[in-house]
C-alpha cells in the first residue's frame, strides 16, 4: 500500500501489497502530476489500463478532496468498497508529506468526513466511522462541499483536485455541472470515476475537467480495489527534480481567425493542462504568455504565480486576424529579455495552426532568438506547411518540432513536449567537473551568453538535488583564471555564470588547461572521478598538448567541444581523452550547444 516516486533515480518505484490497484492509482496520480509513463489511452473511458514505471518523480504538493457517492443506489457492499478505496488511497498518498487529503460523502445532502489535512490516522478514524447517508443523488452538493473544503483548508498556490466516485447520475438538487464549472474556473481540477455502467457519461464529461480522456474513467466497485486502472489527470508539475533548475517558458499562442471557437477553447484547455504539469515555485518553472493575431500582446509577463498563470489562460480571449508569427516571436522574446536572468534556461513554445501570412519572415527572427541561447519548440496543428515551420524550431527537430493533425488529437502532445523541455539527463554519481571556457575575442556577445547558458545547464545536470558532486569554472584567453574553485555550492556557480564577464584576447588553451587542472588537483573530492569539459571556438594560440597530457596522466578525463568552422579538429582529438567519438563534440553554432547537454552529461557521468 505504499508508493514511492524516486526523483534521483528518475524512476517510479511502486511497491504493492494487498491492494494492487491502489498503488496503480497512485502511480496514475504521479503520472498525471508529471510522471512520464508508457500508457496507451485507447478511448474516453478506461477500465483496464496498467500503470507502468516511468522517468519522472512525484513529490509535488497537492490538496485532494475525495467525493464519495453514498446515495441509496449504492449497495452496502459497494459502500464498503468505497470506504476501503478511500482509506487505502489516503494511506498511499500521505506517504508524501506534501500531499493533503480530505473527504466528503453525499446523498440528499453532503457531509464533510474530514477537512483537507495531513494526518492519516485522523483521516482514517473519521472515514471508518462514516455512515452511508443513503437518499437520492445530490452530486452538486458533494462537489460544492469539496470545493468549499479546498477553498477554506487548501494551501494558497497549491493545486487542488476533486476526485468523484459515482454510482449514478445526479437526480436531486442543483445541476452539478454548474458548481463544477465554478470549481474549474477557480483552478481546481475534477476527475470522475464511474463505478457502475449505468451512468450517463455525457453528464459526467461536463462535470469533469477537459479532456474527458484525461479525467473520466469507468471502473467497477470491485475493480477499485482489485484491478489496476489508470487514466490521466494533471496536477501541478513535472516535478522539480526532473525539471531541474529554473525553467523560463514563454508560451506564444496563435489567436488568429483561422482557429474557430471550439478549436480556441481546446487550445486554452491544452495550455492549461500543459502548464499544470510544471512546478511553479521560486526554484521551479516560470511562465509568460504572448498571443498574436490582429493584436500581438504579452498577456502575462514571466511569473511563477500559479493562480496568475491559470487565470490568464482561462481568461485568454481570442484576438482573431491574420498569423504574424514574427511579431509573436519578437514580443515573446521581449518578455524573456526583460524578465529572465541572463544565463537562465529560457524556452519559447510556439503553438500555431498555420504558417505566417502577415508581417516579417519569422525564420530570421527565430534565428536571432536562438543565437541568444533561447530554445524554440513548435507545436503545429492541422494543415501547416512543415517545410516553412521547421526552420523556426531549434535543432534537432525530433526534440523541438511537434505536429498534431487536428485539435481533437492535440492533447497527445502534452507529455512529449513536457518531456522534451524537462527530460534532460542528470548525473547521480559523484564527480569533479571542471568547466574550461574560451573567453577570447573571437566569441561574440550573443555566443558568450549561449556558452554561459549551456554551462548553467551542465551545472544543473551535474549537481542535482542531494548530490555531492563538485563543479569548478575556469575561463581562458591570453591568461587563465579560475572564477569558482570546485564546489558543491550550485547557487554560487549559477550566480557566477550570470555575472562573469568575457576576458577577450587570444586563445591560450594550454594555459587554460594548466590552471583548470590546478583547481582539480587542489580542490577535488578524492573519491570522485575528475573530468574537464573544454569549450572553444578556435585554434589554440599556444600548444595545448603537454598540458593536456599532464592532466590526463593525473587521472583527469578531458572532453572537448569545438564550436564552428575555426576549430582544428585534429588538435581537439589530441587534447581530448580517447576515444574521440565519446570525447569530442563539434556543434556548428553556439545555439546548438543546448542540444548536447544530455549527451555530454551521459558520457561524462
């Protein structure tokens, strides 16, 4: 009955005893809350889907209210199964101290069993003594009670989930879709389990959050505790341990007239579900929102305020007009320029159903943005000319260009895009990493920013949460200087990369290697392997071979990243450790560096 989502191993480890499906259901919560899982969604209603291991962790905070149908149509044995489900579900989720849970039951009226809290023993005490209310089925009262409970006892800025277990459709009281709409507009997500096959799922679909394929599923009472099942609901985040470091994501959304009203509603729901996958906190993800069409406007400047982002998306009004993608890119990049710290991981997500048909060519604009170290992902929907849209996206296209044939299939792109943004590799072994950065005059200011941004991503990857690894930073040109000696202090490393000035001058790589190796010799953790990662854009002014040989003889493994056409490949091959195919990387431009993070970390870890 215990579920552990392990962040550092990037695995979901599910230990199941007694109630197999409770662990599976918790896996579903973790999956929906940001855990990638190989789950096939076949239809709107799911009654036999298997939870599987994935690569994300589930440690984010959630406030959950269970709403249990206790009307007279629920047989006593079914009521017993409902109570068992609530107890085992709570026992599992409260193993994560960031999750709080409450419960409500309803018949003619609603009764609050336990207000949202974190005491499993108190929850169990009150659930065990709950008497089935019987009577008619006043679903609206149940939802209303859960909504009030989350409003009064939920934590500010923490996502709230309402989980309905239904025996039949509402046949008494107010229309449940009305109060459900109020709750959803207040940024609560609702999903529904239909525990019998006698339910009108059209009504249930209107109660639950959108899309139904993610929030509505069918399960028998016996199945609640005997059969694995899952579906998709979205909670707050692909957890911070997976979306490592601070992520800044600018959503640039097409609001042109080529999108009809129903498609626009789907677009907004898609964005809400997408954003809800990320942990918005001071150490997590920040979002900005820009819309283009007849007007191009930043609807929300970069922020980590969960309620502000959700409200902006729910209230996003389509502007109509044509499709000036270049204007949207420029406007979104402006938000990044003014509101994102230099050297941070900045990403643009462009969502459009058409090619540019007004204004400037978006490709040069996109090229300029990418040269400043900003990654661009594109989600194209429908009849979009891929040859025209592809040059906007970053490389490789397999990780940055996504296509959905129509708006009815678009929700399938949520997990791939979230994984592309947050699926970077982290190194969980202890290592000493010395970054040796070329600060010579041949590197332009935008390229210098890209190099520092790439270095920040490496810092994040080599020092994940609870890691003892050390990273040092040395810059070389005419001379060399260690800016940060090998340390485990990630904030200090990232702060230095933000403020570190370029030294200019020539490219004395040999001098740089000697100074970098000196930092390793003096400050390494002796139990860890030592690695040096060199970034340069040209031939060395001095001979680097003796310095490289000395470093390698001292046990340091050397990786070389040569950017552009001015590097001498043979020189890098001799400086780097063998084999060259593992240790030498030759990106064409500085904007391509971001695509090497996973491979560098994997090879150097």
